[in-house]
């Protein structure tokens, strides 16, 4: 029953959302063309080759994690030149004048594009030797692209490009593109909101203080601070849930899942309204770890505060006083790590922590007043289907990959609560450790698959969206299998 319903949802999601996009990308199914026949284009994509100071503009894609030329899909009836201009603005924030055709592949056409205004680049060079471009105001920043840069093509390995086999021909076209000047700036701190400008100086001072320490101490403190980012990584969740199931049982895992889901959706909703970027976009030299997108309020801090305060009510099963000490240390560690690495402002994290506390406070109030009902309602199919409906509304309105990913996760959780009624309440320590290893292996396999399909945007999206639902399904399946095995062993011979 569970497997059948799950397959139905996946099939519906594929047919309604992913199949049309995949078909359009591959060119197997053409979208309806309302334009005149002479407006039709044999290509599916249009790209802008921008050459400035003998360097090429490249964007870093979020889904594929590869470099690509600014550009994208040609809409039905849209001239390729207009598509190249539109997509370049959406991905880089650069308004271009589209010139002559430089070349083409089977699916895409390349144009010589010149910026309508001076191209501004930061003087700080990234790990590839490229000059970062200010792109936080571009419509697709944090959605499709994580950054843009001006880089010497000779510094780019073909394997870093989304289409490795086409890199040589791309360089040949680049040589024929129109060169243009650039303006180098040290920072754009003045473009930040006034309440963030002071914090940018604090981050600079913090990093400078660590750099001035004796080499041995400086390296130790630097690595110690950056390691706090592990508390916001998926690995932390992979370790957390099996061990929580062992120490606290099924009902607490449902409550933690509920708190994470609500905190994440509220933070993501708020980020769409405030649109404040992260510290390093104004001063790229501050960026010590990979981060992108909107940062207010801070989602990792909101989730961590929500989880921690919720588990404080279960601290007797988690080590008592020592759990409280460990939690507060980890929270401070995470905040210092995010601040030091240029990933979040203190104000972002303060508001995120407040949201997490507010959400958890309401969960705890409900739990105290209606203990037995609360235990069942957090695992109720009505609650999870209700959250799924909210996620579906968000995904429909904003059409962002992160909302689509959350929608699929919540649908899977809803199916779990709908179809699986009898699950074991606890795991043994051995089972918890074994499940952690298996889930980590599943995560790595999915990461390997994502690398294999990086040349396809839609397949990369499918793999990333299915990452966490797959982990949830594997986790639930293992619990179900151990429950069945335990039942069999208890049957009289």
C-alpha cells in the first residue's frame, strides 16, 4: 500500500512538473509555438558570451554545481537574441546589447554580447583566479546561480564547465567576441543596509584578529570556528535522527521533524519578503565557506534553536545537565562560525533564533496541555498533509527549487504517517549506529549520481529534489523491517 501510493505521487510529480521541462530541454517535445513560422528557432537555448579585459563571464549554477555561460531556454515565440539578453540579466544582473552570432551547438546559439554599462568586478580573486561580480540583485541569484565571475578561460578546467566537450569550441568563440573594459572596486559596503554596514566591519576585524595570531594558534582557531558549520550540514541530521530514535523514540522524532519543517518554511517565506543577502556579497574576501542566497532570517540558526529547545524537554533521556551544556555550546559555536565565515549577519541569526524559539514554545505549550493528544497529532496524517498544502502553495507562487524540494519531502512524510501505522517505538544502539552508516552511504551515492548528470539541469534538479525524500524512505523502510523482524521473533514456535 505504501509503495503503491508513493509511486503514484512520484508519477504525478514527474508528469505534471518534471517531464515537460525534461522534454523541452532534450528537444523531444516542443512547447506550443504561437509565433509566426519565420520566428521559430531551431535552438532550445540562447547564450551570451561576454568578454571583458580579455576574461570571460561565467556563472556558477546551484543545481549542477558547474560553471556555465549566462543564458537559458528560449521561450515559445521569443527571438533568440531577446532570450539571451533576458537570461543574462536574470543570472548576472548585467544588461547587455546582443550582437552577432558567434557559433552554435546542436541545442544552443552563442551571441557576442556587450554590457550596456561599465562592468564592475571586485578586486578580490577567488580560488579559480577569477574576479567575483556583484550579482545579489539579479533575479535568479540564490535560485539558479550562486555567483558570477570574470575569469581567464585558461584557468578553467573543462570538467568544471557544464558541457566539458564544448569548452574548446567555447574558447574559440570567446576569442572572436568583443572585448570591453571593466572597473575594479574593493567592496560595495555602502550598498548594504545601514544596520549591516557595521557588522561587515566587525567580520573584517574578527578575521583580521585570527590572521594576526601566531600561525599555530591562528590555524587552530580558524579551523575550529569553521567546523561549527557542521551543525548546519545534512550530515548532522543523518546522525541526529537514528540516535534520537534510539534515546527518545518515535514520538520525539516526529516532533523534531515537525519543528524543522515549520521553522524552515517560515524562514524561507520570510526570506522572500526581506531579500537581504549574506555578508560576503558586499565584500567577497569575507567568504570562507560556500554560501549563497538570502540570509535574513538565518534558517540554520532557526532550525538549530528550534531543535535544541525542543530537546531540552527530553534532556533527562539525553544526558541531563550535560545535554544542556552541550547544546548551548553548539549554538554559540554555530553562530560564531556563520559570522566568522561571512555567511550570516548577527541580526540575521538573532531573528532566526527568535523564530525558532517562538515555534518551539508553541509546540511545547501544546505538548504540556495535551500530552497524549500531542504525541499523536505530531504524527497525524492531517497535520502533515496540511503542511504539504502550505508548501504546495509556496511552490506554486514562487516556483523555487527549495520549495519544490520541501514539497516532496512533506508529501513523503504525509504518506509515511498515512500508510504506516505500526512502527516500533525505539531502536537499539547498534541499530541506530547501523542506520546512520547506511543513511550516510545513501547520501554519498546520491551525490555521486548528481555528479554524473551535472550536464542536464532537469536531471540534476530531479536528483537533488529526491535526495532527502530518498533518505527518509530508506530510514522508514529500515525501521519497518526491524519492526517486522522483531514481531517474527516474538511469535511462538
